[in-house]
């Protein structure tokens, strides 16, 4: 069995942003030499996500608006006025933890004939919810 483990490092200058990592993952699959196997792509931080969906900017803006409605950014720590208990620790990123929980931690993609085995509109993204510092993504590829 072959395997490849790499970390992709991200430095997002904004608090929230969606970034395509699709080409990076494809390059690692090629580098691995795996023809038939699995590829795990995992955001290694609890305020970021990896997800698969359409590469369409309107959809990405919809995600941002929807998530902000579900878990609004609010640096306050008083739950009686819409704040988060987590923010009482001195953090201001409770919303980012909630957004990550909704969007998920990782994806696993099949590799067939040396290629990511995805649907016609599927694309791999990193979603940052509390940026402005260096974070990493684990890519683990195993197979024959």
C-alpha cells in the first residue's frame, strides 16, 4: 500500500473566507502515485472547515449570509444580550466554532484511476471562520 501525508498551510487575511484547495489536492494525489484509494482532507483547527460543493461565488456568499444568521459574530459574552459564553474566556470567536460545527471538519474522496472521483460540479474548499493567523490542512492519501 502507498501513502502520502502532507500539510497545506493557510494564512487568510480576513476573518472569514472560502478558498479553493482543489488543485492542491489534485497535485498531491498525482504525487502520491495512488491509483485506487482514499484521500482525507481535514481542517486541523476548530475554527475552520473543509467542504465539497459547487465552485460558484453566489453560493459562497449564500453560505456566508446563512451561517451569519445561524451563528452571528458577537464578541460579547453575555448570553442575555446575544453573546456567547465562550467569549467570556477572552476570545471573540465562539461564532467560528459554531460555523465549523455546521460545515464540518473534513471530507474523504475516493481515488479512481489516479484521479479524485468526484461528481461533475464537486469542488474542494477550505472555509476559514477566524482567520488572520497561520493554520494547516492535513491531506492523507492511502491506496494502491
